[in-house]
C-alpha cells in the first residue's frame, strides 16, 4: 500500500514541488527497506553461530555456519539480509567449507538507517580481519557491486560469484525511478547530486567501472535469469563485453530473488568455488 501511494504521489510532487521530490529520491536511494524475515530463513539461524563487528559507525550482525578450515563469504543485496542465502549453507558445509554472512549497515539485524557502497566496503574489511581471506564470495544483486568496489580499493578477491547483479549506472537509476514512477528529470538531479557530494560521477560507483579498474585478476561467475524484471540479463551481458573472462550461467523463470533457492544455481556456485 505504501509503495502504491508513493507511485501515485511522486509524479505529482515532481510537478508541484520538484525540489522536494528530488530530495526524497536521494533519501530513498540510500535508505533500504527492512522486510520481515520469513520463517524458513529464521530456521537457518537456529544452527548459526552469531558474531558482531563494528564498521561504518554501526554494529554489524554476522553469522557463521560450520567449522571448515576455509570459508565462503555471502554478501546480500540492497534491502536484503544474510539469511536469503539459507539454501546455500548446507551444500557449502557438505563441500567442506565454513559459511560466513552478515547483515549490511541499515539491513537486517544490523544498526543504521542509511548506507551506501562505501560502508559495505568497511564491513568487508572487518570481516576479512576477523576471518581472513575467503575461498570465494557469493554475492547477490547490489552485494556484487559492493564486492567489486572493495576489490578496486585493495581488498583481495580471488573468486567471485555475482548473482543478478546490476552493472550500469543508468540502469540502476532507471530501476529506482520505475519503482516510484519517477521521471528522468529526477534521475539527472540525482547524478548531479552524487557528483557534487562525492566528487565523482555516479558511473564511477558501478560494476562496469569497477571491473575495468581491478588491481588483480578475479575469477568471476555471473549468474543471471533471463526473466529478471529488477535487473535485466543485459546487465550481465554488458559486463562480459568488458570482462570477457567472466563466465555467464543463464537461467530462466527464476526472476531476481527466487534464483537464490534454485538447486541448479546452488550446485553451479559450489562447483565454481571448488575449482
């Protein structure tokens, strides 16, 4: 109901009070929604060891499953949480790995109300300091961009799986605008805001930019569904054009989030980590 109200109201606000509409767009862009945790995800917490780290001025809630010598790190997407990867845990444990995940700043059970890709980088640094470098990273949506950004800042990333991850700045902004029924004018304002606030264009905070500025080689698997309405599969294809060593595993009929529950996807990811 709230989203329907915003979609009805926002175009009118753009006409009557464009400055208010623009400020509101900036606010929601950096303020993730916290969704209720389904019962099946809560079950994954019953056999997890919990930990916390401090990063970006926030208390970050973390989870660990198993006691393998090497571990696999899970990085959720925007408005997500670590337990969205619950179906991955037991297959990774069976493969001999520990599994580590966290709720990013302003997500899940972590503190905070606003966040951005730089704060996710700070969390990754703290997780590395606590557990060492992972055998591989499995990331969903925005999480994939966050890991690539961290890699450009010097975080060692050897093997990365990006599932349903956006790559283009324009497409990311268009996705937000479609969600609230906003216009391109608001999108242009947002680009100018980022340039003024951060001193860099928004495109410099996207995977298409990061992948061209990696300081070390990364083994990259892209998993993407042809029917993803939130992040089109063209996003993965665009990334492969500039990073042809990436492998694309294409699925159909799974969309943006059900892809995290698919047995074939999970098996492919575990195999890639073990290679």
